[in-house]
């Protein structure tokens, strides 16, 4: 009697259990939202977890990686331009879709998505899979996250105005204290914390995912208590998905062919495409909770949807890039053994 082969999803479709955990967290917030003292406790726990996360980010980035990345300053400027110039311009252009396609609240979340810094982990993982410049992806994501601590709230104040919960100098100070100060502390204490993190490499992943789940639960609980979810319909949600798909497609095309026009080789173009077209859920959620207050649940909804979309699409692109024949005289050299070779940690990284 032959055994049946179990049905499995396509290898290019990343059905990440973490995405299910995010959905379960949203459902939990809908059924059992934190309020009163419980809201204060969960909010404090989320703030502490995010501060610890950025402390570990700072402690993880080695001096050698930073110096290797600084040699590619043109690449980093290109990624920053894509993240904090091209993305916001496209977000502003989408204002013409209000109110026929997007509600003002959803558009505010979409524009905030365009202001968030790039990812770190998934940019590294996909760049490694596609045989791109991994050290450049590491530094580009790190530099973008660090710049976003200042640029994202400033751009939010300029472009979102009062819709960002009444942005003020106090909001900027809270973001700096919650994100930038822990990051710098991690850099300063890396001499002592580095060996510990080397022995416990999974710690950062646990803190990363746990902090995001806490922030999601806190934000969606506040939204349920404030009754903001009555503002969205299934039709509006579908329209938002279509708009985000167009936005992501445009950024993938701009980063790939724009990098080619700027004279970058294939390995650098891969790093630019993955780092310049994606947005960080880990950095965006804490900022949204500070900037939007009770409206944070609607504000982060576009970012959460975009997060899953970029994982699925980039998984397909990375696999195709890896299967492409490399023509060095045309596209540039592929990093070989040496400082540009993907590290073992990068090759085994889990996209997030």
C-alpha cells in the first residue's frame, strides 16, 4: 500500500508561523483588549521590550561590519534615498486616492508606512539567498534603522501634521529615549555583551518577535477600546491591498533599474533592491504607538499588510536571482571568499 505524499505549500511561499502569531495577537486584542491597569502594564512591557531589542541591535553590529559597510557609502546613500525620499514622494502622490479609494485614516497609515526605515534581518537573508552583497545589506539596514529614529518622526511631523496624534518635541524625545539611546548603549557595551550574544544567537530573534507581538497587542487593544475599527470596511481593506501592491512593485522596479543606471554591479543591486524596497515592522510599530496613540491600530495596519507582502514577493525574487546565470562582464562580480562572502549567520537567517 503506497503512502500518500502530504500536501505542502510551494517552496517559494513563506508561510511563516510568526505571521500566524501576529494574526492571533490581533484576534486576542479584539476579544480581550487590555484596558485600565492592564493597558498600563502591557504598554510598559512593550516599551521595555522594544528598548531591549534596540540595545541588542547596537550590541550585535560589529565594528568590522560597520567599517566594511562604510566603504560602500554610495550604496547606503542610494538605499537612504529610496527609503526616505522616493517612498515618501509616492506616499504623497497617493493622497489623490482619498476619499474615493482610501479613507483619511488608512491614507495616514499608508503615508506613515512610506516614512518607516528599512528592515535588517530580512534584507540580509534575501540578499544572501540571491547571492548579493551581504555586508552591504547588513550595514544598509542598520544605517537606515538608525537614521529612521530621527528622520521618521521628523517626516511624520512635516507630512502628517496633526493626524500623527499631535506630533511634538516630546514625541521625538520619547522615540530617541526608547530607540536611539538603547542602540548607542548597546554599541558602547558591545565589548562585554558581544561574547554573550555570540553564545546565544537566538536571543535577538526571541526579543525581536516578542517585542513586536507586545506592541501589536497594545496598539490594537487601544484601538478596540477607542472604537476605531468601525471606520474600515472589507472593500476599503481590499483597496488598501491593491494600492500597497502597486507601491511595492514600483519600488522594486525603481531600486533595481535605478541602481543599474547608477553603475552598481549585480551584487550591490541585489542589496539595494532588498534594502531599499522594504519597511521595518520592528521599527515602525513602536514609533506608531508614540505618534498616533489610540489611532495606532489603524496606522500600523498598512505596515503589517506590507510586511507580509514583502516577505512573499521577495522570497520569489531572491530564489529567481539565485537561479540566474551570472555574467560578470555585464552585471559585475559576485562576492567570493573574503570580506564580501555571506557569513554563516546571514545564510541561516530567518526572513522577518
